[in-house]
């Protein structure tokens, strides 16, 4: 599935392309499932072209799960037949294809507990989760709010936050309340009937997934803090 130019209408087309050859450090994956994520919209419409440069025609897709069918000469971590999931760099999309050649360092074996369908939804959300929590450096017992916390990102970030010992509160659609409970959320906020004023200056950390329209309200939910520069510039 490819695009030949940036398009606000998300115009895509199917094309026949050669099966890729692998370099010495690549594996060839026969795709079972490919993940669909918000970055695809940004890439297709050209909203991230400042950061990610693409040559046209461009095969779409950031995430894939499948089976290794060929390996490069210097591959050490994978064998033909391995179940893997992978995410190429965002500037090198291409997982919406039958076969994808991927550098070994961007792939991992699929845990036995995950189906191919589930595995294809993991890579981008997991990397985003790691990056977010690396920046936050959260402390056990602190409070975190994740907007839209029952979505693709939240279904990875919430269990991770719970595992770190955080008190987790999320917002989501009414029908997702039970899912939030299963993930370990302490309190669920129905974003159709929110009571955000209850949480003014309540949270130590906030992760937003809904966009600019909610940021002002979420800033008010954060506890006040002061930046101590004496440790950096004595």
C-alpha cells in the first residue's frame, strides 16, 4: 500500500513491488499483520515531513508481525521460522507489504502470550511508553493521569505505570471503564461527563494523547512545582 504524494484525503493505492533482498544484518519477514497508528495520518498528509523525509512512491506502515523467511549472513538473534514483531525507523516505513526486510536491531521475537494480531499493535506504543517514562522519571506512589488511557498507547502505558507503583487515573469512553479496571486503573473518568475540576493541582504527572484542545485543562491538573537550578548551575 503506497502513496505517491502527500494528500489531505489520505489517498493510497496498491502496487506490485519486488520482494526485497536482505543485507547481511537484515531479516526478511513475511507479514501476518501490520499495525495502524496515528503517525500514518501525519506521514500521509505531510505534517511530519520536517522530521521524516520520504521518497515517493512510499510504502506505508510502521509496525509488523510475521515470520522470518530469510536471514542475512551476520544475523545471530533470529532463525528462519521465528515469530517476530518489528518497527523500522519512522523515516523508513514500509510494513504494509507482503514481505519486509528489516534490520535485526529493530526486531524482536513475539512472546508466546501474544497473537500476531496483538503483536502488530505493540512496537510504536511500547517505544512511546519507554520514551515518555524515561523523561518523567516517575517515583513510586506518585499520581499520573493519562488522557485517552484506554487507547492503543494507554493499553501499554497504563500496565507499565501500575507496575512502577503509580496511582493511575485515565479518561476514556464510557464503554471502556471495565477495560481500564482490568489494566489496574484506580479511577476512570468518563470523558463525555468529565469532572476534571475535582483534580485541580492533583497529579504529579500527566501524559496527553488527545491533542492541543485538552492541554490547558490538563496543565491545571498538575501540581505546582518550581525548578531548582542550583543543582545544575551552583
